[in-house]
C-alpha cells in the first residue's frame, strides 16, 4: 500500500469549496448558515476551514505545491483566495467578517461548531492514546530501540505540557510505529503525522507574533536611533517590508524551529490561538525534510531579524527622523499660535486688524481692476499689431491679404465687443435694480449703497454709476430708476392731489451711510381728490431733491441725465392732470389763471437750480410754454367739447322717423312738405327739393354752423383750432354712424335710406359753408380753410348707400322669380300655381320697397331707383319666356295671363312713378314715359300680345319694325316662332321673310 501511494500519476482530490466546508456543519447550524448572504457564507466557510483539521489543506499536490498555497511567488501581494492559507488571505476574510452586518450570527455559528468539534476531538484523542500505548509496547516487544521510543514519549509529554493538546502522543506513536508494515500501523502512523503537522503550523503562527513583538522591543538596541525617537507602536514596522515584516516562511527549512527548540530556548511558549483568531499556518514539512533539518533557536531568529533591520537601516532612520522633525515643528506652530492668540486678545489689535482687512480689500480690488485693465491692454496691443501688419501689407502691395485681415479684425472686434458689452450691461442693470427698489408693503423707496449681485459683494453704488458713465450706459441704468420713480412716486402725487406727504429716513453703520428711504404717508391736513397746485409742486421739488442727493450724489451730469429721462413725462402729467383742467372757459377767468402761470414758472426755476432741467434750453420750459399759450389751450379745450358733443349726438340717434312723415307723399297733392311740418325736413342748397334726414345730421350741421360763427370772431390761433374742430365733427359722422348701423345696412329698411339722405345733405351743406362763412374768417387762415374737398367724399358715400339698397332689392326679386322655374309647363295646374305664387312674391316685394322709399327719397332719386328695380324684374320675366323651346297653345294663354296679372298688380306703382314723372315734366320741357326708363316694360307688354297673335301677324309686325322698336332681336323672334308653331311650309316661309326683312 505504501508503494502504491508513492507512485507517480496519483489522483488527488480537488481543493475544498464553500459548499464542502458548510456541509460539515450539523443540520441545526446549517439552517442558520443558509440564511446568510453568499458573501457571508464564503467568510464562514473560510473561518471554519481554519478550524478544520482535514489533510487536504496541508497535503502536497501533484504540481509539487502544498495544498492551501497559492501560485504566487513568495509573500507578495495577491488577491484573496479561498484555497490560500497565508496571513494576508486570512486577514482579508477576517476583515470581511468584522465589517459584515451578520457578524454576530457568523460568530455564534463558529462557536457552536467549535464546541461540537471539541467534544468529538476529546473522544477521539482518548482512543488514540490507547492505541499509541499499545503500539509502543508492540515496538518494544519487537526489539526496536527503546531509547528512541523513550525520547519520542518524552517529546510528546513535553508537548502536552505546553498546551498543544494530544498531538504529542500521536506524534510519538507515529514515530514508533513508522516501520510497521501492517495496515493498522500505517493508519496510526498517518494520523500521528497529521497531528504533528497541525501543531507545527500552529506554533509557527504563534512564533510570527512573538517575532514582531520582539523586533519592536529590540529595535532601539539594534539600530542607532536618536534619543527619544523610539517608536512606541510596533506596527510601524509593517509598512517598511513587502509583507508587513519578516516572515518565518522566508527562513530556510534547515533553521526552522520545533516545539522542543522553542521550549529550550525561550523557556516559555505562546498559548495556542483559537480558531477564530488563529494566524494562517504554513504547510508542515514532509517527514524527510524534517528529519534532515536542524532545530533553530530563538537566538538564531533574533539574529535574522537584526540582520533584516540592519539591511533597512536607512528606511527606519528616515522614518523616525521625519517623526522627530514633525514633533519639533508642531511645538513651533503651537508657540506661534499662542503668540497670535495673545495679540488677538487685546482690543486695539482688533481695530488694527479691521483696518488691515479693509485696506487689503481695497488693494485686492485695485489689483483685480489693474489685472483686468492689463488684459485689456494686451488685447488692444494684439489688435494694434494686426492692424499694423495690415497697413504694412497694404504698403507692400499685398492688397488681398490686407483686405482679408481687416475683415477678420472687424468681425472679431465687433463680436467680442458686443458680447462683452451685453454682459456688462446686464450686470450693471442688476446692480441698479438691487440699489433702488420700491417696497410696496412699507410704501417707500429704498436706496442701497453696498450692493451684492451674483457673488460680487461689497460694490459701492456710486462706483457702479461711475463705471456706467465710463462705458456709456448711464442713461440705460438711470432709465430703470426713472421708470420706478415715475410709476410709484410722482404719478400718485400728481393724481391724488396733495394728500401724500414724504418722510426721509437714513441708515448708517460705522459712521457710513448704508441705506436711504423715502417713505410716503397720508397727509393729515389734506383730503384725497383735492387739487392744490402749490402743494403738489412743492412735493415734486422734495422728490427731486431726494433723487439728486441720494441717487445722483449731487453729480450735475448724472442729475441732468436723470432729468432728460423724467422731465418730459413729469411735465406731461402736470399739464394733463393740473394745468389743462384749470384753463379758463371765457375771458373773465384769465385773471385767476395768472396764479397758475406763476406757480408753473416757479417750479421750473427750482428744477433749474437743482440742475434737473437746463437753464438755457427753452424746450425744457414746457409748463411756461403751455401757460403762455393760453389761447391755444382754450381753443383746444373748446375743440374737445365740440367733438365730445358731436360724438354724444351721433351715438344717441336711433334714426327713427315718425309714421306721419312716411305717409305724406302717397298722393301727388301731398308731395310738398311744408317748412314747419317736420324737424327732419331740410332744404338742399343746390337742389330745389326737400328731403328727410335724421336728427344726427341736422344736429351735426347746427354744431358746425355755431362753431364757424365763433371762428369768425376769434383770433388767428383760436380760429384755426375751431375750424379743425368743425371739419373733424363732420368726419365723425362718416366714422361712427356706418359702423354703428352696420347691421341695418344689410337689410331693406328706413335707416339705410336715411343714411343716404344724411350723406347727401352733408355734401350739399359743405359746398355752401365756404361761401357762407369764409369771407368773415381771419385773413391769415382763409387760404387754409377749404371745405370743398369733403363734398365729393360724402356724395360718393351717399351713392354707395343707395346702390347697396338697390342691389339688395334686386337680389330678393330674382330669388322670388327663381321659384317660377323659368315659367315652364304653365299649362299644368301645379306649375301655373307655382309661377303665379312667384309673381305674387315679386309684387309684394316691390310694394314694400315702394312704401319705404317713396316717402324718404328725393322724387328724382326714388323714380330712378325704382325704375332700375322694375327693369331687372321685367327683363328677367321676358328672358325666361323667350328661352322656352316648346310651348303648347294652352301654355301660351297661361303665360299671357301671368303677364297681365303682374302688370295689373303693379298698376299703383306705375301711377306713383307717373306722378313723379309728371312733376318732373313740369320743370322739364321734354316728355318721357315709363317705357323710356324701363325698356323691358314695353317688350313684356308686346310679348303678351305675341303669345296670342297669328304667325302672319308676327311676321308683319317684324317687317314693319314694330318688334324691333320693342327691343326684340332676330334670334329671339325666330326661336319664339319655332317654339309656338309646328314645322310647316307657312312657318318656313315666315321665317324666310323675317330673315330677309329690311328696315
């Protein structure tokens, strides 16, 4: 069996895994381990493997390495491995256990496992001791050397005294029975060898701890360190070696120690470490190597440690020298800190420190500004060099290069300048916004002098204004302040009268002003709404003084810039809300207005003293200019009154005409309207007729006549304003009435007709205004007062209104005729009734239009408009009948009946038109009938006769020229004959005669 185990190619088991180690646990403990995380189970398996005495971790593999050793050479750094038993791997797994949240659970599992292992080991050791004693006796009986057996037994007893356990007996038993050839002896020998290897590794780990403690204790004796620099912590030695200190694994096998040598040299031995704190063990040497090696003493180990320390003498010296220097330097720092604390504790030093800090801030700000200026100078210098290069290229004839260089410089400089300018403009805007604000809750203006924006703290407001003036942004920054003061301070004062008072508050720190406030409070002596011009002007001066002192810092250029931004708006508010309201309405009030003139002049004088407005520029004297032009203001106010009155009149008019006026012209004898019968009846200057107009038009012309009468008795400036007021009043009618009555214009009603009359009336009146009033106008405005340009405009507007009404009527009539379906098949009763209903609708619509138009329109206009409407109806009916391609005899009779019915229904309308025509004929020598105004009426009447006329008669009428006189054409007559008469030689003959007829 021994030879079989020594053969090459022997198969060895694979290294243990996590599951293999946990499988050794009892069922109850394994249940606890299964609840752990995978990482915690790996740590538990590794720590249990340290307590396990399996020979697989201490045997020799087929590759010559001992099981449990890694493939890395020496004791260098390597990743932690589960199969490795070195100290570094053990330390890594131990750290993982110590940092695990399940630390206590792992500890309890290991304790429970070791308790069970202890009891199992106790039972096994008693059995082994019996076998060892039995084996010893057997060796003695076989004649072996008793001296060897006694030495082995003595070594086992001594090993037991040192606390190694029962391994000594097992080791002696294995030595005594090493030569036995039976199976039992081999088994016992193998077990003893295993325990000896375990105890050797265990003592080796204990010895490593002793060596480190010893090296720290003897370091001062071995090295020549300075006095007082001995390291108090032995762990300082670890970082100086590759593996944290000298390792016993680096000692040659010939000098490795044994338990007996340790006892004989040191006299004491370290207690065996427990499985939870045991250092990793080195694999024990084989029996052959241990038998050949000699046992080292503690002196030999000490000498090797000393030689190692001597070889690293320079490193240790540098380390402790650095420590000594750090300690001495710490003492110096402590001394200097004490001196600083003593200086700070004195009160005058605080003042000096504050002054020094302030001076440092100023110098730092100056240095920063100089640095920025230096960068700017560098940029300018580079640009200057490039410009010089472009000039040189221009002189040398390189024109293209010079042109391209100048183009690049222009674009680069412009882009950078704009970018920088926008950035600094935005920053200054934020500073100004932070400096001057209106606090609505406390109703006050706050001016802050130490500003902080975007992390830039401690900036003075005056410095911001100076910088803005340098870059040309002063007006931009002050514009924001001007808007704020106008909106929240000046406007409320002017609008609310004198009911607001101001209280100025100042806030100082360390003798320096930090904030200023202008608070607005309710004045106890005045009521809201009362206007006291003198008090308001004094409040404005008080506000301007605050601005000049607290915002502009009494800088004349800044105050003047602020005045250019605010004074036009302030003066406009004063004029609108104060001065214009006290303008006299007549000459008797001019004396009272003189006081207002003095107050306005005084306000401008005070503002000139404060440099808000210029003393030499007359354009800034806005209030004085207004008060001096009192006549113009009077006229302007009068103009506003005229336009307001006109607008009110136009909006209040409902364009209603009393019913008695709409019935006056139904008979010819009532055609004449008496002068006093109606307020709506007006005479037209250039027509010998009267017409009805709305109250808006008659009232408007009354206002215009009154205004022009005032023009004749006024001065030049006043007269010109009043003339414009009169023309504007007339134009107001065109702007307001059509828009307001837009819905009425979309239908056939009296409002549209009245609007036509109004525009016609206004156009007629305007033509007479120049002749009536212009001679009495002031001579300087006669050439400017022309009314004629308005007359054509209004006349076109009247014609537009009338044509719009006519087109609406024609559209409705055509829509009614569409229901007749072209008068087809009227011999059928249903079609005849439909055509008759269509004719009735046409007659009804015409009668309605007659009722609306006849009383309101001028007779001539009414006659012309109605004839246009009737012409459209008659032409449509005639065209529809002539377009019929086939008519039966009965159908012709029905069509003739419809025509006579329509003409009979319109007889009253014809009589009214004839009456108007006769009235016009009395003034005109020419006699004209309705057929002259409506050619289709004659054609329709003749068509009714043709429907019942024989073919030869129709032919004779064409040849005589009668049909041509009635506006019939050759194609119409031919188609009409073909539609009525059937094809026959007579029809062909008649058609030939019609075609060849000559007139």
